[in-house]
């Protein structure tokens, strides 16, 4: 390996392709994956003495990553992560950077690429895909990618559990325990906010994200969290104090906004910040009642202890909770008093009991309805989270679901579910939805190996991929194929049809998007331009250096690199850019 030195690592979160090109929820609720990885790199020192300087580029916040920036920054390696709706852009960006900077090694990760590493290696230009928690190995992986090449690199990669890479035209996945009970614990560092590109008093965060635990103790069949994130771990209280001290430091430096009351919102981004009372119906699989009670009581005492921190009055929290939280009034009160909790996201998923049963939700609609009213009755706003694409869904049931959410929650969100390989749902839903006659369709690997649905935990660890004609809902973002087949109505749900269905859904429910748009505008992330919201960084990048004619041309070219709807909006805005530049004081 090369001698010890300071190495630059660029961490990229691609732009979302969700609902118009800007996902305001993700702009406001910072995902902590990259800041935590940057924290690991900040604290790591290689065997040869190398240290790492991470830089995070969030395209939803800072606009498209430009080739000029990469050329000037000269990273030693690039790391990508992404959710389903960001992956098509991630693949395109990976290929673009490989073409322009062929010698810079690339690594990918996150819940989508971890589930379909063969797809990522095929459609992107990645050298390696990481599985599960990257904090376990990111430092060592960067040592290998930046210090070794050829066969020497391949031999070193094979020694790290949980990686996928190409060797002689085939995907190699090093053995790793996919089931959560087998994943070893690893320390989670403080997020490295200093690494976020463009974070300043002039462009602060709309909110702080905070994590109290890792993974989820439940086993919903549609979910990748418990297989991707590993064993459920509740962080120690001393670690929470450090996180709150970090939050106060960000606030003191003006790097996060304050609302009209002078307080800063904090999103508790745990998959579950509260689970409900320990009882048989609510008991997570594989957990004893004693252990469940211990976890619940530890979290209860954690929230109560926050009353001792005198600076807590400068914050309030928004948290994601299980619906059963509504039955636990003691926990609700502790979150209100200690955590200053004002809003809870509740994973309701569906208003159809058959869907809830099939996804192993351990709840029924009547229970959830009572529980969400228990939360709202205590004075906490409820945001109901729903999904589309479950086995029992039809158009009429989805519209009925929207009405249920409107009647029972203050705000609502909905997303198409992608049954990724690695979720338990892949055993029946992923194949069933593609079947022409309601039969299971086997998966096919890139080497044309037929892979039947798995039946045991060992086989679940064998990650495989689908060919393009057999992929599922995220085709809504690429137009490659229909999202899924509605077997009850014998209809293919095309990208156009599913987009219309989402709009119909949001015409019924009250979406929180307006809150996040307001936060993004207040934080200086986006501005109105020709009646549309456009990333400020894109406006500034183009207009601060170029004459107006060139600026319009550059904007039009930038629009081509963005998702279709956002690109169309920016292209339209470019036609009247000169007038808006005067309005913004830029000319």
C-alpha cells in the first residue's frame, strides 16, 4: 500500500427522482448514513498512517455534482449511497464519473445496492458494493481501494465480510451474516456534519437528525431495515448526551435554523423511537417479554432524563414510532415532557387487514385506528405513512386507503414499495406481482442461473439480481417497464398510470410536503424561479459566473441531467433567467 498521507473521499447521495425531482422530506430530514460514514473516516487511521478527509455532496441539497468540481477537488475515492428513487441517477452519475475519471475507485452501498449488488455492478461503474453497516469496514475498504490495484486488490477485498465485486465477469459476494441476529455490533460514531458541502450560516440545515438506536426489532416482510442494518442495538445514554451536545453546537454556530418560536426541530430518525407496551400482540419475533420490557423501560428513562438538560427548551422533536405507541400513555408523556415531542410519523402501511396480515405487521386496522387517536389525543400531530404495491392492492382499495388516512391522521405520505431481494416479501410478493397467471416467477441472475424463491435463512444470504424485464416498482422512475401487475383488475400499472394514481392519492390526503418546502426555502436550499422551486446551488453555480445567454444554455444543459419533470421546470425557467437574476440581485 501507499505510504501514509491525507486522502480525500467524496461521498455522494444522488438526486431523488421522486415527485418532481426534489424530495423535500429528504431535504429537511437529513439521512445520517453518509454523515456517520464520514464520522468513521474522520476517526480512522490506516495501518500505514493514512488519514481521511471526507466530503459529502447531497444532490437534493447542493444540486447535481459537476465534473468541474470533481476535477478540482481530486478525490482519491468516491462512495455512493441511495434509496430506490435515487438509484437510476446514481447509476448514471457513476458511469459519467468513470468515463471522465477512470482512475478514481468507486464504492456503492445503501439498502438498494446492498440488496441488488449485481444490478449495481452491471448498470453502474462501481468497483465494489458494500452490504449492511459500512461503519464496520469503510476505513479498511478505503485503504484497499486507494492503495491497491488488480489482483492484489481483489485478494484484499475477499478478506472483508459483506462485499460484492466483479471477478472474471462474475459477481463475487464475500460471506456475511444477512439475518439481523447474527450481525456483530459495531461502534457508531458521531455524525460528521463538518463534511457536508455548502453547510454554512448562509445555507444551514432545516433540522437536525438524531439516532438513538440502530435497526428494528420487528420483522415486517416488506422491509429491508432489519436485514440491511443488522442486529437491533439501543445506544448508551452517554452517547445520547454527546449527540445533544453536538446539536447544541450546531445551533450555536448557526448551522441549523430556528423556527418562529426560536427552537430547532430534531428528527429522531430511528426506525422506531417507541414501540408501545410490552404485551403478546406487540412482542417482536425472537424477543422475550423480559427483554422487550427492558428495552422499553430503558427508552422511557432516556426520554425522562432529557429533562435534566437545561438547553432542551431550544429544541423540539419529531419521531417515527410504532402505532402501538398510542397505547403507552406513560411513554407518550415522557416524550412530550423530556423530548419535547410535537409530531410522530406512524408506519401504518395499509388500511387493508389482509395486507397487514401478509406483511406480518402484528396489527389490525381497528387497533391502529385506536392507537393513532391515542397519540393525537395527547396533543401530538400524527403523520400516517402508507405504501402502495402490496399483494392485495387494487385501484379502489388504494383510493379508499387515502380516505382512511385523511380521516384518521393530520398529515399523510405514501410511497410505492419495491420488494427488494433480501426482504422476506421477495419469497412471494416480488414474484407474484410479475406473474401472468398468478404463479410464482423465479428470479434469474446475470449468469442466467435460475434461482427459485428461498426457503431458509442460509439461502436468504445469497444475494441475486433481476434482469431488466423482471424488475419492479422503481421502473416508475426509469420508464423501463410497468411497475407491477394488478392481478385483481388484470391491468399493467404503467409509469404514467402510477404517477396519476399518486397524484389522485395526494389530492385526498393532507401532505407534509408544504412543511418541508417551507423549511427548504427558509434554509436557503431552494428558491422560486419562474413559478417553480429550483435548487439555489444550481441557480448560483450557473449565474454567478456566466453572461445571461450562456447561463440559459448552461441551465438547459443542466436540465438534461436531471429527472424529467425537474429538468423540464428548470429548462422553462431558463428562458426568463435574466429577469429573475435582476430580481435576485445577481446582475
